[in-house]
């Protein structure tokens, strides 16, 4: 009972006043990939500098209630020797932590992934809590392709997500439960709808079997979109409608909040879709519908920074602006014209 109250308080704080979540938990290989495409050296020091830039952005807490960190970052300090987690807390931003150990090939199932990291998780959660984390994240990856996803892949990932979520709640941490159906491929929006619906229904079955309290989780899903390489072009309204219908049919109303990932959409697209969902379907949504974007908030900032301290202020301004537009979209108040006022 006490735990439920604690989890609810954390969720309330994360999304208070129309705020959302900044995902800044790229694993080292992912962070290196993003750095390399922007000509930034892939070093420990550069990753530290970048995470310090993000965490110290003035006014970030106006739009961001929580930030997801990577294991390396939650142990790092700013140049002045302050833990990055404390910088966030002092700014009124709740630190969270990515606790999965990555999506690995699922043996016997070509091109499918299973997320690892359950062994020793109870002990790791206790440590992260002592470092200041109040919520956690686990990402499952579902790929659409010829004959995939298989039921085995969907069920195995749902099972792992539920075991992770139960351990988080036991520890008093809010689990962000992320079953990501990838945008990669040339599939239709309808195919994404069907796979997302299947993945969500399988997930909520497992959450039930593992006694996870739905009032103490945050769901982090993909939006319902045609594949990146599909010729199908859907309007913003079509995406919003398909996404809302899919989630109404598969996510219980007891879940307090859905925080979308951006998944490779441009920052503007992600904002437009989130905005349409909140603006056009306000009365039908039983949950808070917010964001937990990485790329759709960080991209312009990372491109402007280029790893150079002389660009720090300009990069922080772009981060602040993108976070603000995401929060406007979460309230259904985003307008295209706001893009120009960076
Ligand atoms: P994107 O918003 O870049 O998809 O990242 C969100 C995330 O945290 C993926 O796990």
C-alpha cells in the first residue's frame, strides 16, 4: 500500500504541469553512433560533457519532469564535481535509469531480439535507488518483417518486461515499460497497428500474471505509423486516429500515463502527432498522454553542439526549445508556427 502511494507520487511529479520525460539514456554504442554522425569524438569525456550540457540546460524543468540516465551517467559528475543526478534533482527533474542490458539476438528466431538484464536486477535496482533514481526503463524491441514478429518473440519480451516491472515496484521504483515496435521496414500503418495491438495485449496479460500494479507503471510505446521505407503517406490526423484506436483497444484505463518514444520520427513529426492525439481526442483518453523522447528532443541540440564548448549555449537553447514544443504537444497546444521561435 505504501509502495503504491510512493509510485503514484513519482508519476504525478513526472508529469505535473504538462511536463514529460527526456530520454538521455543512450547506451555507449548508440551514443557513439550519434556522435560519429555529427563528427564528435566517441570518448568517455565527450559523453560526460554532452550529458552535463543536457542536465544543466537553463529552464529545462519548465517542460521536463524526469530524465532517463544510462548507468555510466548516473555515476558521473559535472566538471565542478557535482553528480549529474544531483544537478537534475536540484533543478526539480527526477532522475531515472535504463536498467535493461540491451536487445540481443533471440536464439532460433532469425532477425528477432530479446532484451536481457533480469539476473541480479533486484540488487542493481537497490543501488540505482541509492544513487537517486526514482524510476526505471526497460526496452523490448519488436521488428516487423517477413513472417515476424513471431508469437514467441512477443511473449518472451512481454514476460521479461513483466518480471522487470514487478522487481521495480518491489523496490519502490516506477517501471517505464517499453515494448517498441520498430519503424524500420516498408510495412503499412495497418500492419503496425496489428503488431502493436498484439504486443500490448500480450504485455498486459503478463503484467497481470506477475501481479504488477497497473496504477504504478508508465507505458512507453511507439506510435502507430507506416514503416520508414513504406510508400504509404498518412496524414497527421490518420496517425493520431490509428494510434488512439489501437491504445483504447489494448491499454487498461488503470494505467496512469503513456509516454511515447519518438522512434526515428523527426522532432516536428513527433510533436505534430502527439499534439493531434491530445487535441483531437482529449475526452476519450483515460490516461495522460505524454512523451519520453530521445532523438525528437536531442537531435537539433546535438547537431548544433558538434562537441565544441563554444557551441554550448546555442545547443542548450535548442534543447530547451524542443523540450518546450514537446510539452506544448503533450497539452495539445503545439502549433507549427512555434517552430520558428527558437
Ligand atoms: P527515441 O525517442 O529516440 O525513439 O528514444 C526513446 C528511447 O528511450 C528508446 O528507448
